[in-house]
């Protein structure tokens, strides 16, 4: 594994991520009416911070590193760490695909509930309430290991971690309001993003 190959693996992962997400986004926007929305300025800013950390900064780095972009923050490259990052990215993509398939028409990129929204508690949702967030944290970890740079590497965990910290309570409150006791019981038997831990 070389630094260049690690960058290409990261970019391939981003393309695969888009190939999973974009069809769901198009289908849901066309077919599913939004019934409840908590999208506000805070939500938009959080999405932008997450996008910067997981997308804009690392993509710019991979495409322009040879021109000098943020190269000053590179550290000694570890092939073993990069291979581990590649495996974690594959796991993140598999989890991301599973969450989209299991959510189906209930999926939304933001704090929204669709018309006829149902509470999904099967598949990976039996293990954690927010497996899509788990997938994004795995992406951030893969980015840290693949893009061995003091700025770009942790940018994904910082960017998405910021979104998670400020969004999760609002999302869970919205789910409690929508599903009441059923959601409360589900929350009692599952953790948020790491099975049996958190």
C-alpha cells in the first residue's frame, strides 16, 4: 500500500457512498411527502460541517496533494494502518447500504419524518438505534487511517462528531414525539451507535 493508493481507495469509497445514497435520495424526494421537519439554520450548519470534514477537505486533499495542498501536515505513512482503514471503509459501506435498505421510504438525510413513517427495529436496527451514524463514524475512522495527515485524517471524525453531538438529542426527541412508548421501549433495549456500549 502506498499513500497514493490509499488516496484512491478513499476516493473510490466516496464514489461508492454516493452510489448508495443518491438513488435513495432521488426516490424518496419524488415519492415521499415530508410530514414533520425540524430542519433549521442549526441543522444546515451542522450538515455543512460534517460535509466539510468527511467530503470537501479530504477530497480536495486527495486531488491536490501533489500540488502541495496540506502536505505540510503529512506524517510517516504506515501501509498497515492504511490497509486497516480500507477494511473499515468496506465495513462502513456495507453498514450504510444495510441501513438504507432497511429504512426504505423512511430514510431522510435531515431531521424529517415522511408521510406514513414507521419505526424500523429489525436488521441492524436490532443492534443500535442509529446504525447510519455508526457507518459515518466508521467512515471517519477509515479516513483517519487512510489519509495519514494531521489535518485531513481527523477532519471526518471531528466534522461528523460535531453533527452527531448537536443533532442526536433533537432526533431522539422527534422520534419520541412520533412513536411514544414504542420508541421509549426500543430505546431501553438498544444503544445509540455501538452495540452494548453507547
